[in-house]
C-alpha cells in the first residue's frame, strides 16, 4: 500500500503539472496565457498538493512498517535473553 500511494501521488503531481504546462504553452500562441493560468490555479494547485500529500503518506507508511519490524525484532531479542537467563 505504501509504494502504491507513493506512485499514485507522484503520478497525480506529474500529470497535473504537465497538463498545466501544456495548456499554458498552447495558449501562449493566442496571447491569453496569463488569464488561463490564473483560471487553472484554483484547480491545479490543490491537485498538486493532494498528490504530494498522498506520496508523503505512502512514505510515512513505509517508515511505520520499518519501525514495527524493528520493534518486533527487538522484542524477540529481549524475550530470548529473558528465557536464556
């Protein structure tokens, strides 16, 4: 689940940014690029931030898995030491 969220979040950011840049470059020929960019910002910025949040949450899940694994290993070592003494 963690890698999936990281990939989906990165794809959302990449697609949103590339669409904004593509539309902006296409509209520069007509001369209304700034107006179109201002119209895209209320929808584009939240999608980019949402993708970054998804990717960050996937990274947090990955770190939590590593912490849980280390905690379980530490508990095993402590139980082995307790039973051998």
